């Protein structure tokens, strides 16, 4: 099986390139890869896919700069919506499935219970809206697909909250962290492993056949916390694992109003994952266990 993995430079694609290797030959492409792809160039996207003729497309690329998207709207929609629509059309032409990753930011965060896949969306930001348009484009293409909505993704590569906290805790005496936005921090390696596990259940005669399991699923860690709660958990674990000195920044909880940003964030973006468990038997560990596993893996 030939798997085309898009977004090689990203933290999730780094993990996917390894986890998907058990299913077939993985060709990872990106802006800086030997085999180049630029999602802004829709004609180039089509040409590459037609040349490779993969058996499966996994799209882990996205414009994820949430605040920058507010002032770079065209670019956000080009990558998060238009390029996804182009990928869907090429997959349709080849009669192959596609795996795509979306976000908890498609919701407005007003619910105080975990969002289910069928709940009404209502993104507050350009980023969230552009990602929702990508989802819609995939569904309208009427091709076999898996859309995995996730959120608060972190790892030991790229740019994410965990690495930012580790850096700032070394550099600063004190940090002020937002305590009134809630979600489920999710280690990108667990997302990649869950993706491979789900796909492995759909292999028939050497090809991915999604059947009635095609659709949208929420894929996040269990439990919930705030950004302050996440940072508060990072600090002692990172000290214990040797990622931080014993004397590092103290943490202070603040409100969203005290930390204004260009893009609005959903105040409560916890996702229900029962559908994923029912369809594939997959349930990620709680967010704090995932953090422990991540920091332990890096320390080994």
C-alpha cells in the first residue's frame, strides 16, 4: 500500500510517518521535503497526486497560526479549505480514501458538556472557520474519508504549548497563564498511533476500505483542564524528568480578558470521544497520563 503523507515538517506528521509504516510504504511530503508540495499551489497539488497515484492520502498539513490567521485570511482559507477540497477531488478521481485532521475550534465553546460529532458548529475565529470549510469540502466530495477532530496538540517538536512553557519556565521568574479556557491537551504521538490503529482495522486485500466507519470522529485525550492547569502539570514533571531546573518560573492564573489575543478562543472545547471508541475500540489515556508519557519518552 502506498500512503501519501502531507505536512512532513509538522509535529503530527513526524509521528505519523513512523506509525503508518506498519501499514505500507509512506511517502512524506512537505514544503521542505525532497518531494515538494505547497498547498497554496492547487495545480501543483493535483499534479503530484496524479504522478504518485497513492492508495491513501493522509493530510496532516494545516495553517495553524490561530492569531495570524485573522490578518492572513486568504492564506488560511487557501490551505485549510481550498487545498483540502483539491485533495478530495484528486482522491475521488483515484477512488481512494483520505484521512484529514480538524480542530476543536470549529465549536463556539459555549457548551459545558463535551461536544459530540453531530453537535452544531460555530467557530469564533478565521482559523476555526477555515478548518470547518475544509471538513465541509471533504464531505461534499462524497468520498470515503476519516476526519479526526483534535485539539490542544503538543509534542517535543515544532511549535506548541508544551515547548513554549519549557522555554519560558527557564527564562522567566513568573508566568501568567489563562485559567478560564478548558480543553484536553493531546500528545501528537497518541493521535498518530490511534490513526494507525483505526486504519489497520480497515485493511482488506491490501487496501483501506472504510465502509460504514467512514466519517468524523473526535480524537483527543481523556479528561479536561485549563491552560493554567496544563502548565501547572508540566512544571513538576519536567523538573522530575530533567527538562527543567529545580528553580524555574512560578505560575499565576489569569483570565482570558487579561490576555487579549487577535483571535477568539472557545472557552470550553472539550470533545466527546465515545463514537471513536464505539467504532474502533480506541480510547486515549487522560491528558495528564499522556503528558507523563511524552516527557518520559523524551527523557529516555
